[in-house]
């Protein structure tokens, strides 16, 4: 990009606040007090992101008499649950293609269970009066290169062949740009029913209040430090007290698991997003977007974008930054060079919005695993359950994962626990420096494939043969 044009792009970021838009809300609820005594409970849930909040809520719904405690190291929803794009997808497998490549024999069941899970989220939002701007508008996967058109068309045909394309619509050329107008859009596949848009922070805060209303005792600013067996139960040490629990559910995701053997299965990846100022009526008319779908392009280094109820556009993705040794540090929450890249891509996609400024720019870590979708298990003779590895699609899938954890802790044989997806584990990541080298080489190869007609080099083809399937 020419220097003058780049300066214009940079100017769009001049007033962007370096905080997540969703968390920059005067309606944010006050934190619950920290735990300063010893506690006893039937179920201790660690982590008050979506994973932990759904687990605590569903535990009380299953058994109102169950004594449930939830602890959180900072405040509910402060991390990935309050920083994401607000795409609540039915998919439990990080998309149809990933599910097809890994669990073809049970994909129909997984798709059905995912649809029911999304329905249950919508019902819970209504039942508990959670004001989180829930809109079931669907999502359009967009092709911006000719090879992506063919790949997307083939995927749609395969879904139709398997009888799993219900609710999806193929859009091409003007039909697509009639929904959202960008000169870069060539074709798209609109999943009309399988994705809802929402305000992610408000969902977390609403789930927190629902838990409190059902009698869950929540302690914020209370970090779980050490997990140990104690007879028929477990103890968890916190900075100011100890909790004795019959069962423990770990919803800590990207943060180091209290079950150490699980740590090699996930790595942190930092993702970034921008939010525009509210668009004017003229600007809205220039892009259309009357049906308010979420969108994502089909590149390996993909963007995701959506419009908010107050007519802002969220634009995120593309860069996925893995810090050496998987270090988690707030210094990685902001990356000006990525913000500049995202802003440049935004104006390429929507040149008619030249002059629009961004009000917020932020980043945060998500947990990814080598199969891109959650994995599950137990430890300490079944007294502890965990779910992790959602890889950015946890807004919806964490509710399913909460049900899995509760099934496992209760020793239940259910349609969930019988799934190969639930019974199997992904391949763990190697130790450093091999993890950093492999991830860096994979990122370079994916970017190269994007600019070479989607052709996957020897490294990516080797990963495919190993069942790692790095394709997004």
C-alpha cells in the first residue's frame, strides 16, 4: 500500500481505545467478593468464562439441591468469553469440514446435537431474561478468491449429499452482494439457522446472574492454586482459603490446567479485533447488511466480521499469534501492527466506508488444540472433569462441553459420552522449541497456500496425513 494510503488507514485508528468493546460497558456488574474462608460443596467449578458458567448453571438445573461453588481468578467473562466476536455457532466440531474429516461416521449425530445445543442456549437466554442482543441471523462463509469458490461449492455439495445442508443457501455474485456489498465477495454459503449473533460479555454477565439466582456461590478474584485428592473428594487451595469438594469441574481452558498432564494438549493463540464507530444511515445503505448475518471469509488466514445493534462493524481475525513457550501475558493483548493490517483489510473489503474510524482495538488469547475442537476427560479417579481446546468456537460449544463434564462426573452413560469425539483425545503439542517451530512453519505454509490458489505444500500435506488437518 502506498505511504499516503497507509497514513489514511493509520488515521482510522487514532481514536481507538485499547480495550475490548464489549467489556467497555458502564452496565458491567460488580464483582462478587473473594473467598476469604474455607468452603465445602458438592461441586466446585473453576473458571467463570462460558465453560464454567454453563457448568454451574446446568448443575443446578439438573439437581437444584446440589451445592455448587464457582471461583474465578479475576472477574466473570473478562478473558476470551468477553473478547470474542459474538458468533454463537451450533457446530461442535469447528465447522462442517473439520467434523467431516475427523468423525464422518457420527457427523450427522454431532450436527443434530449441535443444533439442539444452540436451541437450548436460545431458550436459556429467554428463560433467564439475559439481555445479550441474541439474534439468530446465521452466518455467511464468503469466498474472495476463485479457488475458494470451488472449495466452498464442493463442501456445500457434500453436505447436500449427506442430507446435512438444510437451512443453507448458496449465494453468488450479485445475490451475495445484495446481502452485504463488498467488491471482494465472489460467492458465499449462508447458514441461515446454525449461528446467532450476540453480545458476548452480556451473555457471560447474564449467566453469572442466573447462577446466583439459582443459589450458586460465586467468588471472584479467587484463583485456584493447587488441586489434590482428599479421601472421597478433592481440595483446592486459593490465596485465602481451601475448598473441599466432592467433585471438581475445570473450565479454565487456555489457562494452565490444574491437571498438569492436560497442559501439552493446548497452546495459546492471540487473536485481534477492531470495532468501528457507529455507521451513519448513508454508510449503512452503502453496505446493505439488512439481515445482519455474521460473516467470515474462506482463507486460511481468515477474517470474521459482524454488525452490532448500534450499527458498528466488528472486524477481526487474520493474524493468529503464538508466543514462544506459550507465554500468557497481557502485553500480547495489544499489537498495533496487527491493528494496522486489519484496518487495511477492512477498507479493501469496504472501500465505500473510507473515512470511518475505529473506536476500539483489542486482542486476547484463545486455547487451541491440534484437532481444533474441544476434548474432554476425567482425572483423580473420576472426581475431576475437564473440557478444553474450543479454538475460538466456544461461545456455543461450551454449553455442550458443560453437559459432557457433568455426565462424566456423575458417571452417566449418555449420547454425549458415547461419542468418539468425547472418548478420544487430540495429539499433544511437542515441547519447545519444536512447538514454536512447527506452529510458525504451519502459519507460513497456510499464508502461502492463500496466495497460491489454495495449494497445500509438503508440510501441510504431511499434517493432513497425520490427522492434524491445519486448515483454518
